């Protein structure tokens, strides 16, 4: 049986196809991903290319308002950039940072969770205590302080070139406890099962048992939290960029776009702030709905209840 | 609760608090060492290399790491966190001047969170499928999905820009209390200014707490002792609001402790949007100006507030939760 038909016949897909909210939010997320990925082709303008910008076009309202311009469906910002194009590119940056940060979180968190749960004892106690402390300090606070220090240390010009990497690193490292705790919990449950004993009895090395046997069985809860983690990472990135600690205005994510528009919100140019804000909210909302559904669908305890 | 157990618990908790403060102080110290050159801040460019070296020695900048760190800690404990480059005043004084603004904002937001989340959470748990419950839960999903700074921006845009009902920035008039505390809660103008920022600050926490209280309450209402209390003939109202509610609130306190750090981060966002003259707003200004002593002072003061409030919450938690063991209480 091919992989595709296996997916189509799975229990999960059946329940997915019966749930309108899940289908709708998945569709919206897919739409965002496709549009963002194809933005160099689809966007009417390349907002990074300064030669395409004309300062005379700046701060034009959306087409449906008085004074709107045929060429700019959603208006322009104060540099004359087409809002639609800038939002498309910005969504791409936000999604990219979110996904890569979550990949990094998953990598660090799964490693620590696996080691912590499998070895146990003092190692476990140390990592879980660390996770408690880090969770209570909160990712956003850690990220704000770390990026503030980096920015002050590198100077804002060098920082602008590094900001994508810095954001991915900081959000990726700061959020490891979520994955570590999840993986540890399932490792603890798996460790006492017979197949692990069997593997140990036939003399397989610890590392082999950990990565080849236990790890694959802990991945379903990892999948469950990943969707919500991406939403969280996008929120964190947007918040940091809004504070001026994230992406620069020349290469804006949704957060820095909102920041650049917010300076002018009192002068009536609402579209520079409100439009990217709405895009951000719809994106996060769909991801959260999808994550909620996935959690309910893959959680066997809830499955029995309903 | 036996006294020796409590003492052991306190000791462990204080040890952890000290550890966190130690890490924070290391961060602060390494920033001080690496951001900018303190000598240049002091004498400018016009001094020769030999004189610079002599001055470096004199200021102790060539001393080993531990000695320099020791000096930093000694001064920090005495309340000397350096002088702000921008304000030309002691950094600690500058930060503490802004403390009342942030504290009052957090206070009002906390009142909103507690005041609304408990009744709404209990209501939605008891009337599971009513229309009002669905509306509340719907709003709570939206509330969680909208980042704090966007709630703040939309609040400003709708209520200040479009409708013109509310002031959009600052604290408004303040009233000076005798011990030097500038309060915005005692003037009408100040109260008007705090409405939008405090709502924005509580916009994610409130739905989070409503959902937690609802889930806990629904679980507690299923337990044996609640059923027993009903079977014994206690009034429904008493069972719900005294017996069930009490046990619902234990995890709520625990979540409150976990969320203190997040709340502090949210004050930075809220204060930035509303240009609220508090510590978070000051911190971002300091970052943009590379005002190192002020950055360090903020990190240390916030770290201290965080550690103290977290310890307090933990103490309250152990005090109200009868099932907790003090010694060796590791799960």
C-alpha cells in the first residue's frame, strides 16, 4: 500500500474529513504557506527591490477607499511599498522563523527529554528543575533580554543582518522545555514496556534502544504540540519585531510591518498597521484551531470520553 | 505543617532563588564587561595608550574575572548598579522612579484577571452548554490567539482614534503620595488612562485562567467528595462555591506562579504601545540608547521581583494545598 492511500485510509484522516473546523483551518494555513512560498511569483511587486519603489506612491490607501490607486490593492506604506506584496513576503518570513525555531526546539527538547527520561536519576532531576525555572521565566522575557543584549553588543546595523538567525536561535533555544517535558513523559511510559526489556536483554546498547526503539514511539505527542508551538513561535517573533528587537523594516516580518505602521496610526493611515495585524491574527487563530483539533484527535484519553 | 519541614522547604526554595539571582547577576556582569568600553565613556578618545593602560590598572579593569565580579556584586548588593549614561543619575534610582507606573498597571490587570476569571470560569463549568458559555469560550479562544500588542493596538485604534473616547498614551495626572509614590489611581484622569492598558495586559491571561478554572471545576464537580456532599444533603450552592471552588483554586495559584515571568514580558509590550512611563518602556529606550547600566539595573530589579513573587506564590501554594509534602516532595 502506498503512503498516500495509507494516510487517506487512516483513522486520523477520516476524523479530519468529518470536522469542518479542522478542514477550514487547515485550508487557511495551507493557503498562507502556498501564497508565502510563491510570493516572488505572485506578488505584484518585490518590496525589497528599492528600484521598484517610488516615494510618490507612498501612503496610498487601499483601492476601495477614496484616493486609492489601481496598482495597489491594499494601498502602500510610507516608503511606497505595495502593502499586498509586503504582507505576502512578511508572512513568509514569519512562517519561516516560526517553523525553523520549532525545528530547533524539537531537536533540543527531544534530545534532552529522551536522555532525561531514559537515564533518570540526577540527570533527570537537574534537567526538569531547569525546565521549571525556564518555563516560569517565560520564553518572551528570555528572548527580550537576550536580543536586547545582542543588539546593544553588535550595534543595530550588524544586528539587522543577523536578525533572522538570532530570532530562530533565541526562540528555538528558549522554548526547549515544552518538548523535553512531553518527550520525557512518554519515554517514562515506554521505558517500562516489554519491548524495551527485550531489547535490553538481547544486549543492545543503550543509545540504540533510546533512538531506534523508544524515540519513534514518543513522536505522536511531539506532533500534537508542534502546531501550537509554531503559532507560539510566530507570536513571539511578531512581539519581538514589534519591540524593534526582531526583523528590520527593510526586510519586514508581519511584526516589524505592524511596528512601522503603528508610528503613523494617529495620522489616519490605518491600513499599514491594521491589515498585517489581521493577517497575523487569522494565521495564528487557524494554527491554534488546527492544534486544538489535533490534540483532541490524537489524545486517546479524550477519544474515549467523547 | 511541622516547623522543621517548613524550614527545610524554605531553605530549598531560598537556595533556588539565590541560584537564579546568581545567574542573573552573571548575565548583568558580562554585559557590563562587553558592552562598550567604560574607559571611553569616561575619558573620551584624546588620551594616549600608556595613560589608558595606567587608568585601566587603576580602575581595576585588568584584574582577574573573579575579583571584578566580586566588586560588581559587592556594589550591587549595596544598591549601586552604576550611573545611567543618558540620565546621568544612579541607574537604580531611575528604574525605581518608574516602578509605581508598572506596579499599578500590573495591579489593575491582576484585579481584572482574578475578578472576571473566577466567576466566568465557575459559570461556564456549571452551565456547560448554555449559550452564554459558548459565547464566553468563543471569546476566550480569540483572546488567546491575539498577541498582547495587537490587542493594545486595536484598543487604541478603536477607542482612541476612531471613537475618541479614551486617551491613547501616557498615565495622565498623578497624585503624589507622602512616601514619594506617584499614583495614577487616585485621579479621574489617571483612572481613565489606565483602562485600555490594563485590559490589553490582561487580554491573554484572562481567557487562559477562565479555561483553566473551567476545566478544573468540571473535574472537581465529578469527584466523589462532591457527590458525597450532595448526597449528604448539603445545599448545591454550598457544595459548589465552598467545597468545589476551594480545590479548583489550588492549580490556579500554581499557574499564576508560572505566568509571572510572562506577565512581566507583557508589560514591556503594553507599555511600548501605550507609551506608559513604566520600567518596560524605560528598558526598551535604554536598549536603543545602549545605556548599559540601565539595562543591567532593569534585568536585576526585574529578576529580583520575579524571584520574590515566585517564592511567595510557592509558599502560598504549599500553604493552601494540604496534599503537598515538604521534605523529599519531588513528585
